[in-house]
C-alpha cells in the first residue's frame, strides 16, 4: 500500500469549536486539550485515505483504509453537517494512523481481500474538522483514482450493513 502523508496543519480554532460543541466537563476539556497533539500529528503525518459522508442527520462518515481494505463508520454531531455544508456521498479525506501488534482486528473492521495484516486498528481523523487549510483539504479528497472511490463506496456499504459505529472523536476526545 502506498503511504501518503497528509501534511495538513491543525487548526486550534476548529479544535476549540468542536470542544465547545460537545459540551465537555472541565476534566474532559483537560483530557481533550492533551489530545490536540495526537490530532496534529495525525493531520501532519497520517496516511491520506478516502472518507465518504454516509448520512447528514445523523452525521455518519465512513473512513476507508487500504491497509485493511475496509471502512469504519464514524458518528459525529449533526451540527457539523450544516457548518461544513456536507451532503450525502460527499467525498472527504481522512488522515489515518495505524495501530499494530494486535492478535485480531477491531470488532468494527471487516477486512477485505486487500488486507495487509500489518495492523489491527486505525485512527481516522477527518481532515475537514480539524485542519487549517480547507482548500488543501478539499484537494486531498481529489487525489484518489475513481477505482479507489468505488472500492471505498463498496466498503462503506459493507460497513453500514455491519451496523457498528464509532464515536468519530473517540480517539481524539473521550466524551460522556
């Protein structure tokens, strides 16, 4: 699999906008603030991969990984649909970090034929929600061949049928 580092700078403004939107407790805010570095590293060095808006309300976005040949479904606050003008089937980009060393994949990942067996999970960070340069972020969604988008769409459908959703901010923000 080709590794394409994202090279997107993190936006404090977007970060704090989401933090406020989530209505976090004081303790959660402290934890969340400590996670900013993880988000920044993911945006800077994470592997650019396709993401697809599955639905607006509830806001569900699938994040694909060619390392797994699979997608995971991420749930986000519905307000983000309006803030960013998201539409169903809209193409986005995620910055994926990969986790190795596990005996089996995470329970919400159904690996496909192209699974490399190098990792057991991945952390997708939707670039649009945390990145600084929206024009570059939208351009990142355009780097994939149509065949990659077709594969991501197939895996999005499989993921939806699996019926499992992650909190889209799970690895970035521990919420209630």
